């Protein structure tokens, strides 16, 4: 028999200090802003009604802090999945795209043309990140057949993973998925390794 489908709810962490200023925060461990804490509380209120069976989070503190109210609301432990780490953005970590463009105009132009083929210097290969993130989500679906799982992680990783799982070229991730709102929910249905996008970027209270 075909296993019952698993529902994965993907949520980007709450706002951080760097994101409020449009600075890239990849593997840097940046705290939530007060607004980000409020967003995490809103996700917790959503989780209380979502009939979740599991909560999984990136190891970075901004994701774990975002998942914490949902864990309290549901009585579930938030399990850390190392492969859900955000990408390392290399030389743009902590900087805005405008700041980097002033010193590296050619690299920024290439990144804008094809961000998957031309990541910014020192950054993780986006296609490799798509592979590790997609494998992690499929593994979670196998571990939780027929269950409902909240996954708290990161904007760029999730967009690359959505492309990989839905058969969209990773080079299109910035165009097709312009950005995930903090603590908004994207719902995936996973059945026998096949992934369906049920909703995208839906705000929580």
C-alpha cells in the first residue's frame, strides 16, 4: 500500500536585526528583533490549532527561537536538523547588496543574472544547498508518514529546496519565489517521494 501523505509546513524564522536592514544573514547567528519575537509568537498561535505531530528546526538560534513558542503551544519537542542550516553567503554576510555592489559590481551583476550558477564569492554552492535541504525534507516525510510536521528554517534555503522538489531550475529561485515572509507558512504534501505545493507564503496571526 502507498503510505499516507505527509504534510510539511515550512516557516521562515522571525525578523532579525540584519534582515530589518536588508543585510544578508546566512550562517551568522543573529538574534531576532522584538518584531521577530512577536512573529514567532504568532506562529505559535497558529501551531496551537494546526494539529501538528512534530516540529523540526534549523540549528541556528534564530530558527530555534522562532520554533520555541510552537513547541510550547503543542507540547512537542523541537528537533534540530543540521541539514536545514541557511547557506553561507560568503563576502556578503552582514552586508547589503548595495554595499557589495560598490566594491564588486561584476560579481553582483553575475549573481543577478543567475544566482545559482554565480553565487557571491566565498558562498555555498546553491545547487548543493538545494540538494541537502531537499534530501532533509524528504527524509522527514519518510520518518513521519501521514503526519503533520512544522519545519522552521530559512528564506534562501527554502526557496532553493522548493525549486528542487518541484522541478524548477534553481537559477529561477529569486524570480519564482521572490521571498518568504517571516513566520509565514508554505504547505507541502509529500506522497511516495512526490511533492505537491498546497499553499505558499500564507501569513500567520
